[in-house]
C-alpha cells in the first residue's frame, strides 16, 4: 500500500511516497512559491501515484482543531500569500484520499516514535535547532496539541552570565529561538555557526541554552527520549556538552537512571538520519486511514 507524505516548509516542499513499513519509494522537492503554483506541482506529482492516504507535516502556525471551521489551515503567518491557507482542503479535494495533518516537528517526533530512536516508547520530544527552534511533543501515546499547539521553541530562558547579546526573536528577544537558533549564533559572533567550529566559547553558550530548554522539557513533559537535530546540532560535540549540562542543571532532582547513568541513550540524534520529518508525514497519512 502506498501512502504520500509531505514535509511542507517555508523554503521547500518535500513530497514522498512510502509504504506502511516506513520505506520511502520515491521523493521530490519543489521550491515553496505562492500556494497556487506550489500546490499545482505537488498535486501533479501525486496524481498518478495511487496513494491511499496523504500526511502533511507543515510549518505553522496551524489550526489542528477538528471542530474548527478552519481545521487544516495554515493560520496567521507573515509568509506572503500563505496567511489563512487551507492546505488540507486543497489536497483532499484534488486527490480524494484521507489527509493527516500536524506540525512539521510533531511529524518528526512521530517518525522517530514509529520507526526510529523512540520506537515503542509512549513519550518523546524532538527538538530541531536550525533557522528557528521547533519542538514536537509526543506524550501518553499521542501527539500533543492543546489550545493551538505547543510552541516550545519560544520558551523564555535565563541569560548566560557571560552573554551580552540582546537576542534575535522579534517577539521575545531572549527566548530559546532568540538565543540559540542558527541566526542568533551568527548575529552574536558575526559569523555562521559552521565557521565557528573551533571557538569553545560559542558552544559553551549554545550548550548552556539548549540544556536549559531540555531541562525545562524534562521537568514539564517527562519524556522517555529526547531527540535533538537541525543544522546547529551538526556540531556533534554539542551532544556530550548538553548531556553534562542537563545533569548539572537538574542537579539530581530527577533521579532516574536514564538521566543519572544512561544519559548517552537518553539525549540522542535521530535514528532516521535526515528523514524523521518525511517518514512522520507518511505515518500521519497512515493514521488518517483510520
Ligand atoms: P532549517 O531550519 O531552515 O530547516 P537547518 O536545520 O539546516 O535548516 O538550519 C539552518 C541553520 O543551521 C543556519 O542558521 C545555519 O547557519 C546553521 N547550521 C547549519 N549547519 C551548521 C553547522 N555544521 N554548524 C553550525 N551551524 C550550522
Ligand atoms: Zn520567541
């Protein structure tokens, strides 16, 4: 059985076809332009693929409330042309199949829970630290929604005593995204993260902020696995630094062996490489079959 999966991003739309075992058979990518022309390319791609369902992991904010008149919409985005866009409706009508829908990061955590590093667990979080910070939350065997959906990439953080950078988030300045995402590294140090690989002070601050957020997520959600990825986490030395710093910040308060003894298995990169988002989208499609 073939299922479609879309990772809908602000710069590109990754469209794939896979099966119920999470094996990707084919994929393409289209640049994100205005909705009409972008959707036309994506629909043409799926038209002859005989998919039984489609899943979409999408950039937000989104309306995920099934009782709402605007369920399945991208809601209030500053991205020109995309404000109030009925993405689920477009694909339902064009392809005539059930459509599953969630945030891109909820898609990614679902991919890892289904086929990756958190397989078999009933709670996990997926944190991507790239151009922005996004957090997908899976708890009690399901994806977390709520009033809207979690926006845990914007939690407010305590500033590192040595950090004088004002913070880059246009809404909060010194939230997680404003202090730790790729563009804030570049603004603080005047160079891109990849060019700062040998500057210890850069990664000391970075590990401090990421660990602070992870500590808060551990305290708030009690996840059984924490998966970290995104461009910034390609500095893989950060994993060890973050694990140590999480232990220091928790200070023995959550005395579970996963934190005290097995933190190397607790805070990990994805097991699905670069594919948790697209595989999660396929799982969203499978789940839409009911
Ligand atoms: P996006 O978040 O747009 O999907 P990425 O996850 O690739 O894309 O994140 C891009 C950000 O990550 C940029 O700000 C970039 O500077 C930063 N980045 C990419 N690679 C590295 C690296 N090896 N080390 C540090 N930062 C990186
Ligand atoms: Zn913010």
